[in-house]
C-alpha cells in the first residue's frame, strides 16, 4: 500500500478539495485511522482464523516464574491463536484453561495484559505465541532525518514541521513504513530533536508524531481503494451544506465485497490434535 500522504492527496483530487484549511491533513489522518480500525474489527469478526493479521513471537520461560506480559500490539486480549512450547527441538501445543482450573491442570490462561502458565515452570523453555496483532495507527511524516549526532540528537532536513504541541511522542519510520523506533519523547528545538539513544536511526528516515505509528497502512493492498473511497465519502459529507452524519466509513455494498474477499483465507485446522502436556514441566 502507498504512503498515507499519497492516499490523502488522491482523495483530495477526486473530491476537488485542495483547501487544507477546510479539510486539514490532521482531519484526514483521523478519518483514515477510524476507517482502518473499523475494517480490522470487521475482518476480525468475519474470520477469526484469518492470517492477514497474524504475528508470532517467542519468549523464554524462566524457572519459578509463571506470569509474562502479552505483546503490546496484541489485538484485544482474547486474540491468541496458538501457544507452543519447545522441548528438544520439538514444538508441542498447549491448551488454554479457565483461571479457576489453576493448580489442577496444565496449560495457560489470560489475565488482563498477561499470560499465566500452569503449573509454575521448573525449567527454562521457549514458548512460541501466535496472535492477532493490532495494526499501528497511520500518520504523515513531519520531517526527514538529514543527520544523526550519536546519542545526542537527530537533525531534520528543510521542510520539516514542528511536532511540539502535536504529540508528546514520535516514531522513526523507514521508507517502507517499518517502525524503527517508537515511543520517543518529543524534545524539539527547530530542526533538532534531542535523543540520548540514536541506535538504528539513519539519514533518510522519517519522524512521525505518535507513540506507535507508521506512514503506510498495514492492511492488505487490496483495501487501498476502499480506504480512499471512505475518505472521499467523509470529505464530501464535511463539505456539504447539509449536516450529513456518517455512521460508518464503508457502505454495506463495500463491506459485502470486503467480507467475501477475506472470508476463506485460512488453511488452519479447527480442531488441534490432543496431546500430553505434562512433558513440558
């Protein structure tokens, strides 16, 4: 998918709305993020087995510790698809249990933003967790890194926009929309942004206001046209002389098309095999 700024420009051109005072970029970003949130929730409810938002991470269980933080980008708290533990280079599935079964059976359960393993591990194990990720919000670049002063500051090239007063945090994003650093505190003086840790930041990267944000929507490319149409609908409503209320960013016809497009994209088995769990202790 193209950068968010390109989608906004196309929607402006299609609606003949180049007046940035009447329809600001800030408003367009807000409307597109609402559309992204809506469509991810829609796809999640349409097909919970969908792999398009799937992500896997590995944590190492520590002997004597049973509680671990869930990934910060997990979508909702009930979107874990699979938990596997590794023993002698073999991954075996674990089952999710009810919290009230703690102490009487083997498995894991979720509590708020943590995953808790039962019983308490007595050895170190790698555990692989597959989950549905929450897409990062999208934003537009407020400047391009021109130089990096090691562990002191980054300097933006000409044409930057001050982030002071826009957000307390910002991210560093590369040309592909990959978030290189997130949750950085805004401390800006002109073109300079103070940073005590400049690792992984290179010239040519972009700064984007927000604690966890990218410049390129991570929805499938097939949905780019739907996002643009959604923004066009909202722009036309805002510019209308009538007070038009937009209850949802996509028409029923568009939702039917999107739902059909992504309703069957799974090869997962719906009933995992029964195995013995006690061997991981």
